[in-house]
């Protein structure tokens, strides 16, 4: 299904898949509000249109348009600022886009769910966007007079998602006694008993771990007896962003139909030429990749990831780099002082109070890897070390994404590092690589890179799960280099939704201090820190490593 936003010349709406995070949820103790799966799903159940500028507004209490006062920055584009158009204490945003849904589908437009704003409330509407050649306005009504409200640039002002027209008219609501449905009654009693037992256990002894302080049955999609619920149970939404495209060759217009007739997908005749051709091509691609990988596995050494000591340059190039096969190098960093010297306290002393950038608040969303810019944070390095020393987890992590910002601050550590001249070039702006520092529990979600990489482990251990590039058809590539499956170890992972995962070849390795794993281009991998960890990644190989230049745009 397509959702199109047509743009008039000069229109540049800011639209994104809605975020599941909310500031008030962040501020609940241990962020417990995120344990409520229905809240998380509702928060992300659509797309958000963002305010193009910051402004403040106030309602004087009257009914005329002049009763709404709007204060915008002097440099704000007058075509993008809100206006007072209707009176009655209503603030109006012109949405710079003409939305078009498929036949039989409307667009619900309103405010972002569970995002209250003091003094003003978003109004909601349902629009027949499958035919209407009109843009719509997003309106907020003040709830208090003489109270200034502030909107930040980039703050959501409108929330949209498609809804099927007419289906509510066909719903038959009924009230039924549970006693007339014994199976439902038994399930309810089982849940009630488990709930009471859980609360009694909490009253006797409060667990230390936050993850043990709530029941997870609904989150995991199981009932009180551990039986699975819906096969398509969802724990998160993965909405696609709006991307540039072309208009449909024959824009569809809705046809009149009986009230009870549901909206139907295109017929086989309508879709067969493109779908069949594309489907066959994809099946042939997946078949070819699969049999090629099976052919490689005829060699016993290809069914495991080897650990090699004193591997020569030429053999590394021919056997692993050119062949795109991972390998773990042992002993290449044996003389680096960092291996024996670096502890959290030593690093804290060496870097001191220099400001570093890191990825923060990653625990608030499972898609932290896709929205790295939203997680940029800064603090003095000594405070960063103190922060990650207090608690394990994925909430604070210096990653390669922060390396450019941290180059100067972390340069004081370079004296404890060596060079991998056998494999890498020093003719680069980052001859010392890109540093990762974090506590046990940090996670890098399942993804592939656009370059070949060395992952060099200096302190602590990391567990990696790797999937060959040839298994891309089984890994549910979602957006860019990411998979819909963020974590192969997720106990709540609904494998009935991702049946092809069962056929993926998964290699499980632990990378120890002093070891380097060669991660070939396009191999899928996820990484979890088992201890306080310092890692350095390198891409500056002696051989070509620029495949990213021809990567097709998403």
C-alpha cells in the first residue's frame, strides 16, 4: 500500500515515522512507562509532521481571530508559520503536502498520541484522501486563556495514519457474559491468579533488576499459561520514511461501491506483470546466493570462523579479504600497551574532563541505531566513565559514529596503541581507528556495513552473531543497512512473523581482548558487550574498500 504526499514547488514538509519515546515516559522511575506495550505501539502508530520553526502563542480569551497572538522569530518563513484563521481560540497550521491514499482509505489526522501539551489541545479529523484534491489544516484549540504556549522547531504538530473507510459501519458490537464463554473465563481467571501472585511476590521482596519488576506475558504475546497469542503479535512498529519518488502512471480514483463492500487489493490481472517478474527475479537471486554459499561450505574451513595466529598479509588478502570471509586474528596487538594498562580508572585519569560525544538514552527506543543523531549527547569523559561504571546496559556508549567529534579528546590515548601495518594504511585521517567505549550490556543491532572492517578488541569481551551476506533474503532487510529483526536473541522475537530466519546461517563468536575479527562488507552482524569494553574499528585497508560509493539509494 502506498501513502503519497504530493509536493507543490517550494513545499518542504518535515515528516518522519512517529517516535515511540515521550519525555514524560522517560521521566517515570526506571522509565517504567515503556513497559506498557499498547502505549509504545500507539506512540509510533503513524507519521509525524514537524513544526518548521519555533514560536510562542497565546489566546486572549475572545472568539475573534485577533484573540490569538503568535510570536515567531524574525527570520521565520511567513509561509510556514501558524496563523489564526478560524477564531474560537484555534491555532492553525497549513500542512505543506497533498496526501493521497489508495481507494477506500481515509487519513486520520490529529495530535501525536500520549503527547499532552499544557494549555492547548490538538483537534482530530478524518479526511477522504483517496480522491480529495485539497490540502488540510492542522488545528489546535487553546484550553486556557492568557497562557503562553511554546512550540520548538522540529516538534510534532500533526500525526497521520491511513484508516479504511466504511469498516466501522460493518462492526457489530455485542455484550456477552464470560460465563457463556468458558474458555475465555478460564483464561481470565488464569491471568487474574498470575497477577495476584506476581503482586504478592513484589510485596514480599522487590527484585533488584528492573526487568523483573513487571510481567511480560502481553509484551511477549503469550497468555498466562505461556500459550502463544496472535501469530502476528507486534512489539514495535517499523514505519518507512517518506522518500522521493515519481507519480503513479495512472493515479487511481475510487469507484462507487455498495456500503458493505470492503476495499480490495488490486486484482491479479492488475498486478501480475510487475509482481510476477519481480518475484521471480528475487527468488532467482536468493537461490543463486544460497547455492553459492552452500558451494563455499563444501570446504570444511568455510563452515566456521577460523582463529589464525601470525597470518601473513598475502594469505589474509587471498583467503579472507578477496574471498569476503571473516577471520579472527590472534596476537596482532600483543605488544600494544593498551592491552595491559587500560582499565576504567586509567582511562578516566588519562582523558580527564575533556568533553566527549556519546550515544545516550538508547534504552528509550529499540531503533536507536537508525536515529543516531537523536541520541547524540555530550559530557566530560571522567563523568562518562563514572556513569557507565554505576550500571550495566545500553544507555550510554561511545561509538564510531562519535569518532570525528572525539578525535581530539581521545588522542591522548594514542601512545598506548600500535599500528596494523601488515593490513592497514596510515595514509588516512583516522590512522588510529574509531573508538568504542561502553559498559557490559551495550548492543549494536543487527545490520551490515558498506565497507570491510576490522573490529579490534582491546578491553573486555564482545559476543558477535554473524550472518553471511548471501543470506540477505532471509534476514528481512528493513531500511538502509538494518534488519527488521534488531536482535536475534530477543526472547520476545515472533519467529512465526519471520519464518525465513530459520534458514539463515548464524555464526556465534566471542571476541577476546587482543583479538581482531575481519568483518567483510555486507556480512550481517550484531554485537553485545559482555564486560566493560574498549574496541577500535578500522576501514583503512591496503586494498580497495570503496564499495559504498556505488550503494543504491534507498
